[in-house]
């Protein structure tokens, strides 16, 4: 008998399944031994590590109530304490509105270039690089925007569009920049100014709570190896075939299309989709005095683009007298990374930053990986996605989530998409 199949039990698939429960017959198929996807935690030697900081930015009523309802009183509400480390100075985030702490010569270059860019704006803003110069001026770009984003995306910035920006990069007016530079007024701009986080159990707490509500529907340790849209059938790694009536995909869109019987033109489009991979070194250490939630590192001398401190989200993420942090390193697609060498470089830098005194302060180390961390918004993405989604619509398949939708999205958005997909299926607008 055919039923609705959801592929992938990350936050998107789980949210969709939650809304479908008791409404229609469905099954959720997950390749790992446990549900959660990237919104999971790893437990080692008393430490709880996420796949780097996973903070809950809640802005929409339905999803906010839903997440807070899952957390109940196992939650903390946090005001961001984030900085940029540049040439020995810690500058509050967002950089562009907190220039106060910079040495005078860097500050005045940043301010005068910002004024020039805004008083005499350049017209061409097609790619991210041009847009950033037009918005922030040359110096803010050269000190922070360019080197940081190059490290994050591992991709040339002149080949990026501006479609990923959304709320992720705050765009201040002239008054705000001047106040931030000369009066040192504290600025609370940005989508992540305030956030929630589970008090205990890491971000895993959310997905496991959710998974428990639909546990009879989740089949783990089953990888989808191929998909036939013609036969409305998926084939699992163990050879088992499952016929579907409706299909929702939340796994990376590129792979999903490439393992399917989609026409060549659609597969060619999928091959154009690009992403980076984020490697995360999680470190359990002796207690430190660092109070920040995370710090950005634009300079090339640091192998990581960001360091974050789990125990500043919740002290319950590490044993007594310990702290924990993560260092995020990005490579383009599946580029080689020398893990041993990178680990040594990271540890040397956290020593230089005086986060630890020496190797003896390290209690545990664990590498994790976000395979498809950030999708790349290059100039081929839009056209490729149109071909793919037009085709998926024709064959009546929904593909959602950060990777199923191939976009720069966040947890709350994924929950929302999961809910909406469920509504679409139940409302009958699906596949027409
Ligand atoms: C470094 C980093 C930091 C982030 N920080 C934040 C943050 O602070 N706040 C925030 O809101 N968001 C953050 N995010 C985004 C967040 O992780 C995602 O938006 C969310 O976890 C995506 O959920 P998903 O279900 O769409 O995808 P996934 O979690 O990737 O779920 C997809 C599931 O499909 C499974 N799967 C894949 N292939 C197959 C197959 N062939 N067969 C069966 N199953 C398969 C996978 O195992 C996985 O469980 C961050 C992301 C990264 C990379």
C-alpha cells in the first residue's frame, strides 16, 4: 500500500511529521541511527557538543510557541555577547556599528569610506563584493566583510549574489555608524541579538522531544539509495523498495536529484549547485574567563572563521570546573583538509588567545562535520533551482529544509516549512 514518505528526520522532516500525525498515514526515513540531523548533539566525557552553536532565534508566533512549548522551563533566554577579533582588538559585533574599540587610524578609515560610499553611492551592486563596497565602504569591507565571508563560504565573493543576505547582515544608517564609532553607544542590531537555548541537553533536546512524539513513524538506519519519480518508489540501501503516494524530501537537493530518475536536464542543473563543508573542532577545557558567546576571526592567520563558547550558552554543557568551545573551519565542497595539522593550528591559536594556558588544559577533543554546511549563492543557483523545482512540481514532490530547499535558512524557518508542507499535503493542494 502506498503512503506518504518523508526522507530525512532532521528538524524539517520531524516538524512535518509532527503535523501529519494522526491525520494521514506516513513514514519518516532517516539514514542515521538517530533522528535530529544537524540539530543534534554529541555527548563525550561529560561534555555536550552541538554541530557548533545552534541558537534559537524565534520571531514567528506559531513556531515560537511550538519551540517554547517543547522546551517548557528547560530554557535560557540570552542576550548576545559576540565580537570580532582584529589585529589584537576585540570589536563588538556587528563590526560596522561598533568601531569604537578600534585604533584611531583604522576607525577613521572605516568611517570616511563608509561616508563616501553612502554619500556618493556606486550604481553596480550585482555581486556581493560590489554590494558590500556600496553599503559599507572599502575599509569595513577590507578589514571584516571580505576576509570573514571569504573564510565562511570558501568561495570568491565576486561570484556570489546578494540573495542570501536577508537579515543576516545588518545595514545601518550613517547616524548609527557614527554613534558606534565615536560615542561607543551599545548597539543591538541583527537577527541574533537575543536567542533561546535549552538549559540542559544541548540543541538535541528539541529534536529528541519532537522525535519522541512521533517515534512510531520514524525508521532509522535506512539510507535512501535511489528514487524513481516515474514509479513513485524509493529504494533503500538494504534493497527494500517503498512505494509512495506523496513524497517530501529534506535531504540535500543536489544528491536527491542525482540519485533519481529525473531527466538529464534536471540532473545537469543539480550538478551546478555548490556548497561548503564546515568542520568543527569541539574542545572541552579547564574553566576560562571568556564571557563571549562567539567571536569572529577574519584574519587568515586563524584557521577558523569563528570560535564559540558552548558553556556561555548554558553551564550545564560541561562538567564542573570545565568550559567548552568550538572552532569552525570551512572548505569548498569536499576539498581536502588535513585534520591533524588543522587541529594543531587551532590549539596553538587558542593558546595564543589565552583561552588555555597549555595542552594540559584540554580535557577532550571531538571533530564533527556539517557536510553541506552553507549552500553557495552563486550566479548559477537561481537558474538551476528553477529547473529543478519546476520539475519536482510536475512530479508532485515537495523538497524543503535548509538543504532540501538549498538555501541559507535556520531552525525556526525549517520548522515553519515542515508545518506548511504538512498543510499543503492535507489541504489537497499538493501535487496539482
Ligand atoms: C555550522 C552551522 C551552524 C548553524 N547554526 C544555527 C543557529 O545558530 N541557529 C539556527 O537556527 N540554525 C543554525 N544552523 C542551521 C540549522 O542547522 C539547519 O537550519 C537545520 O538543522 C536544518 O534541518 P533540516 O532538517 O532541514 O536538515 P538536516 O538537519 O540536514 O536533516 C536532513 C536529514 O536527512 C538525513 N539524510 C540525508 N541523506 C539521506 C538519505 N539518503 N536517506 C535518508 N536520510 C538521509 C540526514 O541524516 C538528516 O538527518 C546552522 C547550520 C550550520 C551548518
